[in-house]
C-alpha cells in the first residue's frame, strides 16, 4: 500500500512541476521528488529519471542544477546503460549553456557518468549491451566538448577549475590496468575487456590519451598566460595527484612542469601559493620511491635550486656518498652558489647552435647528450636536417647504411633520456649507440641519396617510441616529411608506419604538425591578396592531405575515429577533397557512413568557408533510401547541428522542401508510404526540437492522400509523445479548434492520453468538442473525466461505431490512471445511464438499443451482479425507462441464475400497475412466460379485469399449468371472478 501511495505522490508532484513556472518553486518541488523517488522508493527511478531530465530545457540555472542533482542522486541507487546514456545526452545539451554555474555543475555529473560507464563495462565484460556503443560515443562527445572548452581562452577560470578536476579523475580512472571499484556498479577493481560491448581497453587508452593531451595544453596555457592565481595552483595539484597515481605519465607531464621554473612568474618573489604548490608537487614525486621517478630526480633537484629552494634530499645524499667514495671533502655549495653556477652555465642560443652542430657533424652522441635537453626542439630539428643535407656521399651500399645508422643513432640518442637508457623492447629494433671519432667532411649530396637517407631516418624515427623528449621526436619527423622530395612514397611509408601503433607512436600529433608546417610554408610563399582556397588548390599541402586520407581509408576500420580527429585539427580543408571524402563514405556504408557524417558535422560546425556544401550533403543523406544512413543523418542534423544559430534556418528550409515533395500519385500506395517516410522524417524530427514547426506538418497531413496520411499520422503521434501534454503549441492548436485540423487533433489527443493527461488539456478538448460534437474527440480523454462530465457525454458516445463504442465503455469502466482510485463510471452505472438517454427520436432509440446490446455482450464486465444492480436502479424510475422490459427479457437469457430476481421484479411491477403502459405490459407478460412456473404466484396477483389479457399472452401449456396451480393452491386468496376466468383454461 505504501508503494502505491509513493507512486501516486510522485506522479502528482511531477505533474505539478511541469505546470509550475517559477524557478524557485520548481527547484523546491524537484528536491521533494528526489526524496520520494530516490530515498523512499528507488524502484521508481527508471520511471522518472528520463522525465526529470527532459526538464533540462528549462533555462533557469537553478532548475538545471536541481535536475542534475536528481540525476546524480539516482545514480547512487540504480545504474544502467540507458540511464547513463540519458545523463550523457543531458550533459552534452547543458554544456552549451552560457552560465558558468551550470557548466561547473555539468562537470560534476560528467565525472560520475564517465566513471560509472567504465565501471559498468568492466562489470559486464564481453556481454552484449544494446546501448553500449551509443553510450560511449555520447560520453566521449561530452568529454571532447569539455576538452575544447578548457583550452579556449574565452572560457571562464571557474569552469577551468572544475574541468581540471574532471581531467584528473577521468585520466586516473581510464588509464589504470584495472578500473577502480565504483559503487553501486563495481565492488572490486576489474580489468576492461579487450573488446567490450560498451568500452574496450583500447577505447579507454584513446580516451585517457586525449585527456592527458588536454591537461598538458592547460598547463601550457597557465604557464604562457603568466597566471599565478587559483587556476595555476589547481592545475599543479592535479598533475601532482596524477604523478602519484600514474607515474608512467611523468615523461609527458614533467617537461612541461619543469619549464615553469624558468618563468619569471614562478621564480623567487612570485605568488607564495603557486611556489608552494609547485615545490610540493616536484618534491613529492622526486623524493618518492617510485622507480619511474629515479631518472627525473636530478632534473627536479636542479629545478628546485633554480627556484632558490633546497635540492632533493635523495640527490644530496647521493652526492655525499659519491664524494666520500672519491675522497672529496664533505661539503656542498649553498643554494645561492648553485643558482649562480646554473646561471653561469647558460649560453646564448647562437653559441649553443655551434656547439650542437659540432657534436652532430662529428657523430659525438656523448657530447650531444650534455646539451640536448636544454635546447628547443625546433633548433635540434633544424640542425639534424642541416647535417642530412651535407653528408658525404656513400662509396658503397654498406657505407650508405653506415651513414644512415650513424645519423639515426645520434637522433635517437637525442630522443632518449640523459642516461641514454633504452627500453628492452626497443633495443631489438635500434642499433647499439656508437660514438665515431672520425668526422666526415660535409659535402653536398644529390637528391636521390638525400631522399634515401631521409627515408631510412624517417623509418627509424617512426618505429622508435621510447623517448623522454616526445616533442623533439615529433618535430624532427614532421620537418623531415615537409622537406621530403618523394612525397607519394613518403606519405605511404609515414602513414603505414604510424598506423601500426597510432596512439603509441603519436601518429595524430605528427600528422597535424606535418600539415601545419606545410600550410605555414604555403602562406609564407604565397601572395597576400590570394584567397586561401586558391592558394591550397593543387599545392603540396592538398596532395599530402589527400594521400593521408586515402591511406587511412584503406588501412583503418570504419569504426576508428582517427581520420575525423585529424581532419578536425588540420589547418585548412579543401572543399573538393572533403566533399569527395564525405560522398564516398556515405556511399560505401558498412560503417563508413558514420565516419562521413562525423567529418561532415565537424566541418559544418567549425569550417565556415566550406560549410554550406557539406551541409547540403548531410541534408541529402536525411532522405536516403538506406534506412540506417538516413536515421544517422537525421539524428546528427537534429541533435548536433540544429540549435546552432545560422544553421537552423538552412536545416528548416531543407526539411520544408522535402515535405513539399511528398507523393500525390495514389496509384502505388506502398511506394507512396516509403517515399513519405523518407521525405518527412527530417521535418518530424525537427518538430521534437522546435514544436512550433508541427503546425506545418498538421497542414500537410490534412491536405495529403490516404497513403501519405497513414505514415504522417504515425509520425504526428510520435512527435506528440515526445513533446508531451504540456507543450504550448499543441495546447494552442487544440484550443484554436480549427475545423480542418479535426482529424489530426484526434491523433494528437489519442497520443497525449496514453497516460493521465493534465486537466488543462482535458478542458481544451471538451471546449473543442462543444464546437463540433464529434465523439471521436472525447474518446481518448474519457478515463480522465469527472463522472458528471462523462454522464453528459454518453448520448454522444452511442453514435460511435460498435468497435469505438466498445473501446469507450472499456475506457470508462476499466481504465485507472496513476493517481486515480476507481474508474470514472462502473458498468452498472453505464447500463443505467444508457436506459435514461432521451429516446424521443427513433434514430436515438436505435443507437441506444445497439449500445445496450454491445454492453450486454461484454459479459466479462456486465456480469449477472451488474445486471441486477442496474435493473434495481431502473425499476425505481418514474416513468419506467422505455427499454427496461427489453433488458429484463435479455437478462433472463443471459443470466439464468437471475430468474428468482426477475420474478421479484415482476411482482414489484404489479404493484406499480405495469398494465397501465401497454408496451411495457407486453414485455412483462413475455417475462412471466419465460420465468414460468416461478412467475405463477405473481401472475395471479393481477386484477381480475387484467388477468385475461395476461393469460391470453401466455402459451397454451403455460395457461393450463397456471390454471391448475391457481385452482389447486388453497393458500391463494382468489376472487370468484378470477377463479371463473382461470377455470376456462383448466384441462
């Protein structure tokens, strides 16, 4: 009983929330709903979570916060892929909000959704999950939005602070060997499946790599902006937590963090909290016992000294031990002396170029190590390229290989840590480090030899992933690619090599850097007044991009998103190239249509120069004969493109044009239905986003042929389901009551009445009914009427066809909505009311008889007890209802067990002088005949002057049996006249 009461209370409360317009009151009601649904009755979560999330469209920040509060509370009690997908969709929608408070609140929910999605995938393993792929795609979409907003200069500091926390939690959760325990989904740490139905291990690695890249960009942003406030402190503390939990990322994080110490804002005299946070972070990692911290301890200690702070204790002790072994005095220079020494060792960049060039020309790797980590990657890359272009031409193939090996080993050495350590797996593929003492005289090489050497170096660099200076490696590869003379061969080798381990070899970053260098070179050599589109047409940039696209299309599966991600960050996209790519993907299907739509979406949202043509392709896909492609295209246009300002008018215009193309030929109804479904789907989907559009769809429905109407009616019903009974456009159409919209309004009312409709809707329908008196209008709302309203409408309901009237009876006497205790009217009341319908008109009488017959045939509802209850009510009416005796006669045959009850009614009718109404008396006589001999005592009670008429109406056998009974029963007090009449029929 308590469960039922909780449901009723929750339904009533939610309906109140929907009708409430004040933000403060709506927020208060949402808190109450959370208490009922989540705290008291968690089984109701699945029922209400989707409905509550629909309130995201409310523009009040307080309401949107309350919606997310409800959702987060629900996740503590019940988690499914469906609820996580609903939450992810809500977060994606709200991340477009301009309110900082709403954005920060979204981050909190996204942390829970991200963690629970990974935990759910780990818990179910390789089991199938219907919404798995869709869920992870939507979660990644939200993550990508956060990442793009974090590195946006215009986003607020408050948002960046919240987002930094997500980057920390997300990276730790996604990058571990096992997903940490996460209640209520995962009790113990569990590994992700290699091919999971929601998130695979590879998906998690890609996601964590993207988060780490974003975090590093955020670190560089706070460093470059000279920020010394809470954001800088927060970012430093975030990476400190990550270094402690995931020390394998030290190679990517520490170079950026150590560069902070060279900035004036972080030197002595800077803000105390920043210096304190930076020192705490560096010292905690450097003094830890983590094995991966050992190679960094010297650099961290030197950085602390640069900040005028004490060095790491581990380095101090290590130096003391070394001096003790060498017999040196146990003394160490002070912090001030150390700082001065560091400053004295600094040299201007020109001197450093000369020194490093000498090391490279003499193939002196040991010397190169001493300077490589204090020189920018751009300088090193340029110097390496200079050496490649001036190598001595080889005297033999063996000599050529030797030259290539020397340069490769030097470059690979430059990419490794200071100690020259190489991962065990890498040593199999990398030649041992050698230091050559015989310098070669640099002379010019011909193009073929230079190309050959570059290709060998390129192969070696691409296959080398063990590196403490990743940025240097990427830049060298990109510069080699930029200057490569054999571009076709270069593209094939590069893309193929990178795709063997796209994430591990940093393929995305390398290709982006390559394209950027080509584009910058193109701009520098081009004329100022030339359009970008003309500048890149036929250029090396365009050729390289086309080759990359072709290679990735051939070698990657359609589910891989590397190609769209690369195109999203490319400096510029040629229209013809992207148009060709999107068209080919949409035509290939087999999964490539998703890639084509992703590329189209990214171009439309971020490339204004080529947006229009790509949008045309996306809209054309919305009318494709391929159902899967059409569905995906429509989903993209409505959920991801519609709502972006200038795009709305173009999408609406295209959808209207498609609607105008609906078939008018009635010769082939099946083809007409297929074409209608294809052409009207986009407009129908837009109606769910912008309800005002539905007026045009209704007008189209009313003017269409039957086959088209059949399809549109289903679409209208689906739209109405989504919009709900409180949509102002729908209520406005019903209230306006346009006669030409009557048929489609019936569809609307049917769709809105599948659950308890709000009273406002019921009143508008009744008002519309008053203008046209079409009973089909009121049929859907019958269960929500008040009893007196329903009674007044029954004379109209009997005009319905038999099937519709049967439906009406069932709705009135059986349907009980949530929040109702009983049906509107009981079956006995319906039968009684039908007998009271004004029957002066013959047509009305005919419909009433038909309606009563329908009821009596519904024996599961109109039982013997119901018939008895109705007849007991009717016999009290004055005058007696015209169809009363007809129903009595039907009851005798339908419910034989009522025979004694019917005889009693006949006796009551004698007391009421039934013979005064000749029509009713004829029915009485027939009833007496059908209930004989039980009715004999009642018949003989008739007055002597009426008795002959009654006896004449009986069958001859009944007449004689009646006479025998009356004359032989001594207890009967018969008049002499009655005895005389009866004796005539005695045998």
